C-alpha cells in the first residue's frame, strides 16, 4: 500500500501560513486609511481613489531590498528590512509628487518560519504606517527547494495618486535653481554587494560603532521615509523636481529629473561625510566619483527649487524633522557631465 503524502510532507505547512496571516492582520489594520474597501484576506484588495482628487493620476513603483537581505540572514536582523522594502517604492512614487495610497508585498521562502516572517511583515506595516499608505494585500509563498534554509526574498509595490496638474516632471528646472539635499539614514538599500565585500575585507577589524550606533545597526539602518515631510513641503512651496537617490547614487539619479541641456553642479563638502561612508570609502579604497555613483553618500533625496524659494523650502523641511543641506545649483550642461561634484 502506498503511504499517503500530504502537502506538509512535501514541505509546505498550510497551518504555518494560516498562523502568519493571523499575525499579520492586526499589523495591517494599523495601516488602514481612507479609500480601503477590502484588504487582507480576499483574492484582490479594493481601494477607492479619494474623492478630493479632481483629476487623479495613478503612480506606481516596485522594488526589492537586494543583497542587504544576506546580512539580515547572517545577523538575524529581520525587523527593519520591511521598512526598506516600503521605502524603496514609496520614495520613488513621491518623486512624481504623488501621495502613496496602498502597498502590497511578496514574501518567498523555502520553509516558512512564522516568527521571522512576522518580523519582516511587521517592518512592512511600520513602513506603510510611517508613509501614510495602507498595507492591503500580499503573498506569502513557501517553496521547498527554491531557497536555502533560513533565507527568503522580498518584493513589493506601491500605488499613489497625484493631481494631473501637479505632477512633478522637472520640465521647469533651469540654470540658477538651487539643489537641496535631504540627509539619508545611512546606506539605505543600495550598494550592499560592495558593503558586504568591505565587511569581508575588514574581517575582525570592523569598528565597534559608526556614527554613535553599534556597527551592525549602522549598516542595517533602514531607508528613510521622506513621504510625509516632502508632501507637506510640496503643499507649501513650488518645488520643481525631486530625485530619490538609490542605485547609481547622486551621479545617476539626479539626471533623471533634469531637462535636456541642464546639469547639476554639486559642491564637494557642502554636506558632511558620515563615519559610515568614510569607513566604506577607506575600506573599499575607492575615489569620490565611485562613492557618488555607488551609494547615496549621505543624501537620500534631492529637492530642486527656484533660488527665491530655496531658504523657505529648506526651513519648512527642517521644521518637519529633515536635515537639509544646500548642496549645489543647476547650470547649463556645456561640455561637462550631467552631475558634477567639485
């Protein structure tokens, strides 16, 4: 007689999945906001665009956390990578001037550990709460043989809305405009393949602390969520363009919002290099250009404004809790690169 094989025998624990859903429900409930018609538990999540929008345009963004997850596995630090996941999408949506409305996540593993998954989703819910968007759905996939024990992958996406007349395109950016930089919380979620190589190279000689935080905490500090503060500034000031400084750093991301024929001239030393980035640069042995092309290097969001509005915009952002630096100005492109740090 053939021995019966259950799904659990094949490596998929439906009961563990159900237990995780029950752990997630109260976390998701804390993120609810206007527009949510049906969230966690259905086949599809329902959301109604708030009626205060006259001509709403939907803006979407999707991302993952990258190889930062490898350190989360190694160091058993799972409670903040969910914030990273949310931030990478909602900060991108924000760049178009949009308010993030809702978020969905995808968590995939070989064998589901409910405590680990709940810690990750707890971070996702926290990120949604801090950025004012609802966690209204997601997927947990347990796939035996697809991932090594103790490892998982994360992906997610956000949908936001902006009035059609208020979409930020960068089209009005012109020479003479001022470039403001909002401080990052550290490495955020980009450049971790190099970060991990630096940690490997340092071996037992990693510093005990960086910028007043234990080494591992400084490395894993989650991506800053700029949404609420920048939306508040947008409501008060005529901001021309925003750039989220992610993969490709300052050199690759700022040009994405510059009109043809313009460049951003950033002044070296106009914002401080933290101990974290100084350690990474020294350990990797790379020059300033490579630093600014690989990491955010201390600036997580760039704001471009008319010179006449620069100080007032910076003051508003500072009053909301952002650390703001005047890091440069827009200039004609000429024969230089689109972004010059000198």
